[in-house]
């Protein structure tokens, strides 16, 4: 068992470097579209404040290549200000001299949020110099970023190897809820996978197919599979260099007698005109882009879902942010929420969709992890949790 913040004594006056996953959808006006991930880490933040620690928070947001004002954590700092009854500062600077100075000003029981960790060179390569610089800011490292626990980054992995450490309350809750799926899934176990992060999710699908009884694939993920089967996909999102991996997954499924369900009809937009018309088709022709699954696919997916004793869902079935492409996600989400089996839903966008369509009451566990939860189900462990010290019993 991993050490948690509850096992840490004498936090008063200590600077706690807290890694959270505040990678939330934010629109072009800086409005946070779904607060689930931030709200999920509030118990950890509030606990540390109550213990009179000086709380310095680290998180990434999106996948920026260097500084990008649209990927600033500033809106999150504003949100935290409204939620916490303590001082909340935000440090725009990327200069460690300035950051150190700002950290030195943090009072006991107060919070300072630093800028997006992916603005710092060396974050994603887990550079040792950056890890050391980050570690020099605090006395103790706490990781509550379950959603990012599959990424060996400087702020999630590198720092943990340097400072005394523990996991936060969200991380503890996630591990407790998801571990039963990893150990003994109830059958039939149906995995519903969609969204857009094809390459990072495909890797995991290779072993999820061994654990699940059937695999439902929708969203942008589906087109690479359809292409692998020789179907035309027009201008839909595809990762050409993943076609062979898709074929391999389909072959593994066949050899194990597992079902893989792919879309049989689509909602497409005409990619050749400026004012694209939207229609439902069985085959995606040239100049057409697939943005959602069609009505027949919804029916087929819902039927499979209704038979499940256990479900894991990650990734919207279409470009759900636009109402005209949201039906697939809404209907598949409804089928999952109405399923009598145990349902776990994870992922930043998937949670946003669940909240948008008000499906939360029918879901047994809402995980803040998307890729992380998939990798945890697949491997039973995550590198950024492994690196945390064990509880001393
Ligand atoms: P999660 O955050 O839940 O893990 P992802 O980040 O993988 O999910 O995917 C969510 C994104 O996928 C959304 O922005 C959605 O618009 C996009 N998406 C899903 N289907 C399609 C599609 N057919 N074409 C383009 N984008 C899509
Ligand atoms: C997620 O949204 O799945 C996590 O925040 C990790 O983000 P990443 O896939 O960009 O590393
Ligand atoms: Mg996402």
C-alpha cells in the first residue's frame, strides 16, 4: 500500500509540492467547460491547507509545444480562488529565480499555482535538471494526478524520485475503485473506447482486448480501424502509421474469440464546401469527414452494452462539443448509464460529456483518468504511483 497524505505528520509550515491533473477542457474565451478534475482534487488541497502546509500546485494543461497563452492555468487559478477560503496565488513566470521567490512568500495554509508544467523544457522527457529544479521548491511531494500517472514526466515521476513523497486522496480513491476491475472483472466485460488520442490508446487496446469480452470502438479512433479493414473513410481523422497496429488488434481479437464492434453508419460533413452539410451515410465517400456514429451503430452498440456486467468507457463517440455531432456520445452514454452492470467512466472529455448529458447518476464510478485508467486496467500498475513510497505499517 502506498503512503498517503494522511500518513504524513508535521505538515505545518512545510512546503508541499502537489501534482494535480487540472487538464480540463477550456474554451477560446478561457471558460472552463468541465470542472470535474479540479473538484476531484479539492479534498486533498483542503486537507493540506487544514494541516497548515504551504501548498504549491503543479499541473499540465493540453499538449502545448512551448509557451501558449491559450494553455495557461490562469483560469484554473481563478476557479480555485472562488473555491478555497485561503490565499490563492498564481505564478505566471517560467523563471526559476522568480518562482523560488514566489514560493518563499507562500504562507501556511495558502496555495500557489504554478504555470503549465508543459511550458517548461524537459517536462515530458523527464529531464533530471528540471526534476531537480522542481524538487528544490518543496519539502515533500504529493501526487494526486491520477489522470497523468501513466506519463513519466519531470513533475509526475522525476520529482518523486528526489523528495519524500505520498499520494493524495483522489489517487487513493481511484486506486480503490478501479482495482477490482483489474483483479477480477465481472463478465461480460465490455470496453467502450472512442475519442481522438489514437496512438496512445491503441497500445493499451492490445491488452485490453485480452481482458475484455467485447470491445466497442467509436469516435475518431474508429476510422483507423475501418481503414485497416479496407473501408473508405474520406477525410476523417486517421493515423496512417497505426493501421498495422489496428490489424494486429483485430487479429488478436479473432484468435481469442473476442468481439470487436465498429461503426456501420456515420454522421458526416461535406469537407469540400465552406458551409458543410451534415448527413447520415453507410459509406464515407471522398470529401466527407466522419464526426459521429450513425443511428444503426448506436442501436448495435446499445444492445451489446445492455448485456454487460461490467463496463469501462473512455472517449466520446464523436465530436460531442458540437450539438449536431453529439447524439452518438449522448445515446451510448445513456445506454451505459442504464446498464445494470458495474460502470466505470473515465477521461477528461468523457467526463465532460457525461456531465453535459447529465448521465452521472447512472454511472457507478467516474474516474478522472482516461489513458491512465486504461493503462491501469491493462497493467495493474502505473509508473508514477509505483515510484511513491510504501506505507510503513
Ligand atoms: P478523453 O479526454 O475522454 O480521454 P480524448 O481526449 O481521447 O478523450 O478525445 C476527446 C476528443 O475527441 C473530443 O475533443 C472530440 O471532439 C474528439 N473526437 C471524437 N470523435 C471525433 C471525430 N469523429 N472527429 C473528430 N474529433 C473527434
Ligand atoms: C489526460 O487527459 O488523459 C491526461 O491529463 C494526460 O494527458 P496527455 O494524454 O496529454 O498526457
Ligand atoms: Mg481529452
